[in-house]
């Protein structure tokens, strides 16, 4: 895939012609509501098995070719390069897809094995109708090998909405986590969402394992007192574990996510002890245990969100952790990127020193935030989908800008009442930047908060960048 940023005066017809794809292909892959309406700065995914590489200082053609599994000669031919020894930083090179000419007697499994890719990926790339029939001389596009990761998504929807939202993306999920069972001071559990059955069954039908989520907070309750009442009592801790196991057996959950937030600093060791007890109890019955952690940048970071979250202990005890690397752009705070990449990398730089990389799922938010400006302290921003963000930019004729440090798009507009707005959201560029970060840090994978906000570009790029692990 290639990401194109719309320039002033460009039409979809011009963009499609430039990349030799159809308007329909671009429209469908980006979920465009009206292909005749684009806005300056809008990021579009261009369907292609070729990729584009911007030359960096010190790079040579041979090193670029090696990175993409091709040859320097192929890059020279694709770009009409006259002097391969002279390539300049900033030059954008088209890296042609790997192509294979079918030989007599070859089977798809042999071709896949030769290039280190799956048969299914070759079938999809070439739209092969009958995998058992290959004709000598046929030229096949060979998708580039992709790393395999795990992915999770939280959802708080029930009934037909759960079936719709989970069903749309469960093929690309390792886990689905209905949110949530709220712990009570005596260790009992109350389901915060209406029902979790449809989300569980819809996920299972497509190989996404259901992960039970328990928490101590709600939209109106910070939860620190509730957590203390449970963690400080051996009786309440035992009752909570019994109730967790009862729900998991009844509903068909395969694992547990513990999301205790705003835990008192004095309860840090009690939390660690409870986590160990939970792992001991659940492992005996074949369940896995994960935790959700606030985004810390040091072990001694102060604040109610951070002090009781012991990264080193969770990294040692839990099967994996979800880093909640979002909400810098808090809905009651001033406008800023919700998931700024420069802040996320600070968290990762600390996390990987105390948590094994293969235990870390990096958090990724699926929503946009729209603040009225100038911001008044305590005024709540509107939350909606990235698709809606682009629609509003188009409606109000607002050029989309891109903060390269935060790796996040944003724009400003004035509404019908004359109020100024500032919107921060996610697009193809920011999603790709996050996926590149997961690769760079060699993490276990990604965890989404939360389903229900349409963002088709994300799911296209997730599949393009990774193989998603499915567990049994």
C-alpha cells in the first residue's frame, strides 16, 4: 500500500490515473462517502503491492533493495535511474513488487515456501480462483513477508451492535475484550455493558478469543476506594477470584484482562500480590491473564494513575500487558493529539527496560476529538470517528494539517454558531507510523480502544503490515 496526501486542486480521477488504479478501488479501500469530495491534507491509501521509499542520508540502492527483498536493478528499471551510484536524500523511489513466473510442475505451497509467505497471501494478492490450477508462464505477485503479531480490541456494545462491530473486524483480531465487569467492594462483579454474549460468540466465530475484562472504575467512579476495599481484604480477594472463574466458565471466556486504575500508591504491593494469585488460579484452569497499564515513563512517576502500576512486576507475572498509550488529548483537557507518537515512544523506551517486548501490546485509539476553542477548563470535547473527522473537514473546507512529532493529523474550523473548533484524529499516516513503531520495538502487538468508531484505513493497513496470530 501507498499513502497519498491530497494536494490543492487534485481530484480522485487524477490521483487514480497517477497510480494506475481505479477510482472505485480508492473509494472502497478508504471508505470514501463521496469520491467527488476531497480536502487538502486528506490521506488516502492507494492499493498497490509496490511500495514507495524516501531515500535517507547515507542510503545506497543495494541497501534499499535488501530491505525490501528485491534487487537494485529492479529499482533502477522501475524508476528510470540513469546513474545508480547517485541517489539523493528525499528522493521518492518506487519499489516494485516481487514477481514470480510459474514454472512447469510448480505448486503454490512451493512458491510460498520459496519466498517465505503464506499460500493464502499469494491467493489474495493475485485473486486466484482455483489454487490447484497454475499455468506455466503465469506471473504472480509475491507479497512481502510480514511480521506476525497479536491484536486485541475492546468493545462496550451489545446485541446487534456487537454483532456488527465485532463481526466487521474479528478476522483481524487475536482477542476481543468486552468492557467490562466492574468489581464491587465485597468482591462481587457487575457487568457494566448491557450484555457480553453476542460479542463473545461473534468473536469466537471468526477466531478472536474472548478476553474477560474487569475494572474498578466507571464514567462516574474513579474506583480507588473500591480497589482498596477488595485488595486489602483476603476474603474479598478470594471472592473476586471465585466470581471471575465462575463468569469465565459460564460465558466461555479464554482469558482475563485486569484493568485496575487510580489504585492508591499504598496498595501497590497488594495489587501485585492479587495479580500473582489471579495468575496462579487461572493458569491452573488453562486461562491466560493480562493487565492494562497507565502510560508511565519512569518507575517512580508520581500521580494516582501511575504509582500503583508496577511495570516490572506486571511484566514478570502477567502473560502480557496492554499499555494504554492514549488519552493525552483528554476530553476534558485542552486540545492536543490523543495518541502522540513522541509521547508513546517515551513510554515504550521505559517499558522495554522492565517488561519483555514479547509481552507488550501497544494501545491505539480509534476515535477523534473535537474541542471548542478557545478551550475552557472542564469543557468536554466531542468524540467521534476518524471518518466523521474527515467529513467535517470537507464540510467546513478546513485543510488537514499533520504534526510530524506527534504523527497525528489535525485541523481547525468555524461552525454555524461562529465557534472555533480544533480536531485531532487518526488517519492512514498516523496508523502507519504506529505500526512502524510496533515493528521497530519488536512488540507483541496492538490493542484498540474502542470498537464502534469507523476507521477502515486502519484495518486495511493492519492487514497489510502484519499477519495476525490466531490462537486455539
